[in-house]
């Protein structure tokens, strides 16, 4: 599905990003794994190579524009062009009501989950416009489509990602660049398992499961497969779309 496409993935050292890197490479993509965690990121790239795929690692902190720019330039250096990107790096909500959030809490979540995506798109456009084509997928959330208790920081950031996706899709159309968002429900990632361990969050867990009308939480493969579709030519008539992959949670 992604034969010979060059794909950059942020936050690819663990969780959904790691699963996507492995899935994309297994389906023919040349992958640049990026993350703040050097050892874990290198391990992901090495595992892909050991499995017969092509992968490289570049350290990247999406909250630092210079770091993002360097990662995008590295992809072009390695592959000659950038066909696609998954802007996936993010951090979890602070799980506090708004009156308990500090400025540091809000700046951290918005800075990584929204501003970081902005930096990524900016520099991906910079190189994709020269080849008149590309596909970008931003990791939003079902929390980018609705409200949620004790999550104003995260909900604001993810709503921002959905809005940003729609806006830059308009900019990208004349350049041949498609931009979509993926909106997962509750996915069994390491980050999610950390939330489950939180005593406050765990009290609401069964109710949360029941709201996923399909009857269970999602797996990382579910998001990797949907994202692969958005990066591939199979979705060539889609742009500006928030694709909901949430087991019916948002309905």
C-alpha cells in the first residue's frame, strides 16, 4: 500500500507511533523514526531493519521548531523527498479541572500537542511543495470532537489539531498536499495504561468502555491501518477530514 513512499513519523519510539512505523515499513514504506527518546527510537528503527524494512532514526523534539526542521531535512537527505508524514508526538492530559491547571501544565500540553503539530506541518509543507505532492496525517483524538471532564488542556489542544488540519488542507490543495487527521477513541497504548493506573481515571473506566459501542477499546493496529490508508493513494480524494476511529465512542 505504501510501496517506496518516504514517511516521517514523530513520537515513533513507543505506542501508536511505534506501531505505525512498523506497519508502514512492513507495507513497503521507507520510514524515518523520530522521537525525543534516542535509545528507544534507535531500537524501533533497528527492529524494522532486522525485519527486512528500511528505517532510520532522527532525534526530534516537536516543541522545538529547529529540531522539527532538522528532522524534515534529514528525511529529504535520506530519501530524496518526503511523500508523507504522521504528526503523532503528544503528551497526555494533566487530569485536573481547569481551576487546578497551572500555566506550566497548559503550556506543556498545548506546546507539544498543538504547536508541535503546527511546526511539523510548516516544515513538511516547505519540502513537499517542491515536489507538488504529499500526504500528512495529524494525530488528533475523539477528544478533538467533544468535551471531556478534567481534560480542558488536552481537549483544547486536540480541537486545535482538527481545526488546524482543516485550515492547512485549504493551503495544501493548490500545492498537491493532502492533510487529514485521525481521531482515535481509547486505544490501549502505554500512555493509556498510565491513565488507567490513575485512581481518579480508573473509576470511570467501565463507563468509558461501555460508551465504545463496539464493546471494547481499540488496539494500536487499528490506528496504524487507518493512518496507512490516509497516507496512501487509496485516499487521494480525501483532505481536511477528521477520520474517526473510536469504536462508536463519539456517537
